[in-house]
């Protein structure tokens, strides 16, 4: 797998982190929500990148090919799980408003799409584009850059 594809995989899956929770009575302000959410996203991004690097090294050291099957397996078993966990954590936070809830929903929808069609990540498109845009507009840093 070329560096460009690896970078694309990392970029797409890293971008996949943002969120909010549910509830009408929020105990978090928007600023607190963003701060806690960005911490969650940064942690997930770090784990995802470390896990991907380890999987690539293991594949190379074993002399196995970097083919489409390997790449799809990376998406579903290595790159996506930290993003799923991140989104679940974000959803447990008390969202301060409907915009925050919409960000989590957008990431959940993107994850479902990837789970249904893992190869969609490999075509160079960003399945998290809408969620990332919502996150950036809301004020997230780490979550909007994953």
C-alpha cells in the first residue's frame, strides 16, 4: 500500500471523531463540551494511529502483501474501532444543544456507512466530510481534524 493511501486512510478515519450526547438539561456548557470532546477525540486519534502503524509493521515483517483485502480488514478491525468508541463516548456527554447532538448523529451515520461498505474508505473520498464540517463549525479542534 502506498504512502498516499495510508495517509488517506489515516486522514479519513482520524477525521471521524466528534460528537455529543442527548438530553434537554445539560450539565455542560458548550465550551466544556468542546473541551471534553476534543480530549476524547485526541485520545482516539492517537490510539487509531498507533494501532494502524503496528498493523502495518506486522504485515510488512511477516512478508504479507498490502492488498485490498488487507486494507479493508484494517478499516474494520483496526481503524474503525477507536472511532466507534470515541463516538460512543461523545454520545455519553451531556450535549448542550441540538447542534452538538447533530454532530454525533452525523458521525454515527458515517460509521454505519463504513461498516456496510468498508471499501468506501479506500476510494479516496471522506465518509466523515459532513460530520467534520459540523464539528469544525461548532468549534471543535481535535475532533474536526481527525
